[in-house]
C-alpha cells in the first residue's frame, strides 16, 4: 500500500482500513520517495496528526490479527515513528515489524526501548542505500 504517514487524510484512510480489514495479518506500506507539500504535519493539521495514533481506539485487527508489518522508505519523521510506536506497543500478536530506512536508521533506533505488546515481536531495521 502506497501512502504518506505524514498526511492526515491518508492516515485517516489507513485507520479506517485497519478497522474494516478484520482478518489483516500482513501490512506492507511504501512511503513516498519525496516529501510533498502538505505531508509535513505542519499548519492547520499539525495538532490533529501529532496525537492521532495516541488517541486511536484499539481495533481488533491491531490487537488480535496483525502479525507482520513492513514500512519501506522510513525516514524517522515524527508521524512515521508514532505509527511504528502504536504498532509496537499495542499489537499483541505481531511477530515482526521491518523498517526499511532510506537515509539512516538512527531515528528508528529509539523504537527498541519501547515496551512491546507482543513477547514474540522482532524489530528489524534495514538500511536501503
């Protein structure tokens, strides 16, 4: 699925899809290669997007079904980190989350210190040069 985790409209679409796809076990997201105007989380949507994942009610897909997640083009921007944090701390059945970083993996390294909802969760960081 191609989407921008830093764009509130696309984030809301993803949230809706997670609620509808009740048997979703694998989620593969490709982030845009370039930052587009309106995808920074700045401006009138800044408040709405900055707390979006923290305020989301836990859906059945996240709490009981989702097992594997891959996010390609991860840059470690605030909303990308917030979504990864949401999954790591709430997806109780998740086995693996893979973040494929284009620039560096430094921003994503903070995710290793989060409490994991799943005892079986493996966090993979890959650098795509």
